[in-house]
C-alpha cells in the first residue's frame, strides 16, 4: 500500500469522504475500520494504529460527519448507501486483501458488506460491540435501564415520555450512563471530540436521540437469519460492562459456524480504549492465525 494514500478524499455515492491510512507501508494485511454512530467521526478509533503497528489501518469519516462532506439531503441516510460507501473506498484503495473491523453501528455496515459477497470479501471480519438485531438490542437496553440508579433511569424515562432530550436531568443521566457502559476509564481527547462532534441529523434519521428507543430507519434492522453466511473468519468482541451485553455478543457468535466471541474483562463499549493491551492481544492473535493460514494455502 502506498504511503501517499494518507489524508485524502474519496468520491462515494452522495458526496466525498475523508480517509487516512495509518501505519502506511507496514507489512501486514491492511485493517479497514468502520466507526459507529451513526454520525460519530472516526477519531476514537485512531488508537487502533498503535495497537496494530504491523498493519496499515484505514480510518475514514462516513458521509455527513467529520471531515467528509455534509450534504443536506436526508434521503442519503440509509444503511445501503453506507455499505456502498465502504465498497467505494475499498475499491479506490485497490485492496485485494484486507481485514474489516466494525464498531457499534459500524458492525451493521461491516456485516452487510460481508454478506454481499463478491470479489471484495474481507479475510477476517471483526465485529466489536455488535448490533445485528435491533429488537433484541432494545430489549437488552430496557433491561439495562432497570438496573441503572433510580434518578438516571427516571431521567431517561421522562425524556422518552415527553420527547424532551435537552433537559439538565437528561444530560446528567447521559453522562452517568456513558461512564458506566460507554467508557469506564478516563476519556481520551479523541473520544471526547468524536462524541461532541457527532452529526445529530444523521443520528436522528437513522437511530434516534437516545440509545433506549430507536425511532430512526434502522429500527427494523435484523441480520440474525443471515449470520451463518458470514463464515468462521468472524470474530465478535465486546466489553464485560458493554451496553451491548456479552450474552448478545456470544449469541451472535453461536449463529456463525466456527466464529468466536471474546469478552474483555472490566471494559464496556470502548474496549480498545479501556483495555488496549488485552484488546490488542486478542485481536492480533486472531489476525496472525488467519494470515499464517492464508499464507500457507498459497
């Protein structure tokens, strides 16, 4: 991979996206990352390059957020276009072999990309904090709501009942929830900036203003019936305290013959930030095994 690919724009359906190749020139198979959100820029994933020093790491801002163009066309905010966007980026980079890592909402994009098949199939598919069945996700979130401190749970319940998400009580509850289930360690600047810089128009169109009730166009998303098509190269990963609970991550893995599920102790929704050494160990061992097996088959 050329070192000249860093910090560039790529034409995609609906506009142009900004991308960068970190560790350009490293000898390993490139790792293409897909950030969450919807509408949260890629910055919180940049530390993956430090955890994977032997691999080029591709990061990008999805259309509508970060340094990518921000068209005022709500018709663009649907999942298929985001999958087309990823396909266009991989094609533009000329990647014949690559690993694909999606996080949170990005697991939907990565999963649907892999399910398409075709010539650009990832060597290893890594789904971190996966959300692949929204109805099950909402059930898990309701169960989690009942386990939150009473004041926090009440603030979320009141916001969903009234439609008011701009109150001090909702803001305080959101911080409490994030410190328990989003990232349990000190938040690095990259994560803070990505959170503050989220594109709310994209988020609201596809997801909604709260994690506890989806009102956007992803509310019917469910790929559980197709998971067996992903293959044994799939790795599911989440944190012990993730709001995508370990039981959900493990259930997804059981649906894919030969797949693995890894739960990072003590971590939540940002295991690569909260437990970077363990996250890197688990991820690198699977990538290395796959790369060695692939090399032996040549």
